[in-house]
């Protein structure tokens, strides 16, 4: 009988981490629920991250694009709303799905339901496709009897998240291309063009202008120590990866992400938008506030938010208002605190959180578009500056010699 490590909350809201012996992950969850615990995550001890606890999936399984999951969720919601049976709907989606991994998963889920499983427990067997947030909402829909409505909200959430992600990638693709071009152009100039220029002037018995000498010296340094530059970059990448795997390192990196000039505000708005939207949907779906906070903090994928949410959970567990907890966590702007407070007072907390998320999504779009339009001419100036310096350094000795001859 295998051991399972779990993270759960008790009725008082306290978080606990322990292990339990059970025949399967589902059996372990049932046993913990019987003890009055709300299971936040469960993993078979000794298994690598990425392998499924149940369902026998290998860690080599292909990642399913979120866009495919969103489309399938939207189609399933429509089928259920039209009155089609769940199993029949899942099998129809599996037949039409172009992504082989998702098609296989949907077929397996339909088979699990035929064997007596609930939809949420069947989906939980495939964590590489359906997140804990997704499964929790499905479970809430099963308990409330509004599964089709929950799936509609889920599809809207996934589509909105993917839309913002695509817009950010699209807006930043050109600046990234330009920066890459600048780097390549600079290497070509310093590895090929400038050395040729240096050989030409080596045969001349004349003192080179300071600018020309500086460019040639820089080219020599780049050519000589190019291997060292690549080694340094590889070491920095390795160090960054190792640092990111530690709790303190991840917190340091995530805190810098949201505070660096220019880009930090965009990253922070993206993180807040995703966290608020996830929390709003969970609250609207009837998920308990403490569990909703835990799940939403995981979706933010930022250690600063995760630690802040832990403090909020402790504050709420002691009987404080949710808005008070948000106010004490300095990472959340005043507009968030005010909207949470309004939502608590009016009973529309989920709606208020979704409106905050919409606000930040719009802010992100505007900021990214503005940054993109600023970076493009800036990169053109940089490219022109580099080429201009090399051209001037190349012809400056010729101009000097011409002046000397005339003199």
C-alpha cells in the first residue's frame, strides 16, 4: 500500500502537511475528507514530479495546449446545456479532438465515468491536462447541479487568459526580434568587419584616432574571449536555474520580476489579473474562501503572491475580514483592497474580483502596446548608433591622412 503526501486544511482553517497510506490517491482523498480535511494537493511519495499519481501516465506525456482545453470545455458546456449525456458528449469530443493526447485523455475520462467515477475525480487523474483549479470548479458544479454553467465560466476564464497571453507575446515578438538582430549584427561587426579594418591599418605607419583604436581593441577582446563570454552566460543560466529551485531564490526572483523598472509593473499587473480572476470564479462557484485563496495563489505562479496569500489565510482563520487581510499584505494595491471590501459588504465578492481582473487586463494591454511602440524606435537608434560608430571609426583614419596630405 503506497504512501501519499498531502497538503490540507482543517475546519479551523489551519494548514497541515502529512502522509497517509491508501490503495490509491482517490482512496487517500476520501479518507482525509472523512476526517474533515479539505485536500489542497496530494502526491505519491517517491514519484517524480510530472508523473500522475493515478491513471498511470508517464512523465513523458505531452503537454496539452490550454487553448485546446478551453475549446473542449466550451463545447462540453454547450452539449450539457443542450441536454446531451455527459459520457456521450465526452466521447464525441474525443473523436473530434485533433490533439492526440487530449483525445486520449477524454476517452479515458469517459471510461472512468462509465465505471462509476465522478467527472471531477476522473479529471483529477490527469493533472498535466486539468489543473487543481479546474478540478475544484468541476467538483463545485457537480455538487451544485450547475455543471454546464461552471464549464461555461471555465471556458471563458481559459479563453480570456490565453487571449491576454497571445496579445503580450504578439506585442513583444518584434522587440525581441530586433534585440536578437542587434546582438547578431554586433557580433558580425566585431568578429568580421572590424578585424579586416584592423589588418588594413596595421600596414600603415600612422597613429590611429582614439575612436578607431577603441573599436579595434574592443573587437580584439571579443574575438579573444568569446568562449569566456559564452561560458559566463552558461554559468549565469545554470546559477539562475539552481536559484529558482530554492524557496528563498524563487521568492527573490519573483520579487524582482514585479519591481524592475518598466517591465516590473506589467508583470505585476499580469500576476494580479490572473490571481483575481481565478479567485473570483472560485468564490462565485461556492468554493470555501480559504481553499479558493490557496488554489488562486497557485495559479498566480509568483512566490510573492503565494506568501501574501498565506498571511491572508492566517488572518481570515483568526476571524478577520478578507479585506483586512488584503490590506495588511502590502503587495496588493489599494484598488484591490477597496474592491474586496465592497464585495464583502454587498455580497458580490466574485463579481468585484472579476472586475479588478478586467481592469488589470486592460492596463496590461495598454502598457505592452505602449512599450512595444517605444522599444521599436529605440532599437533602431541603437542599431544606427552601432553601425555609425563602426563606419566613422573605419573612415576617420582615411580622413586624417587626407587632411595630412593636403596640409
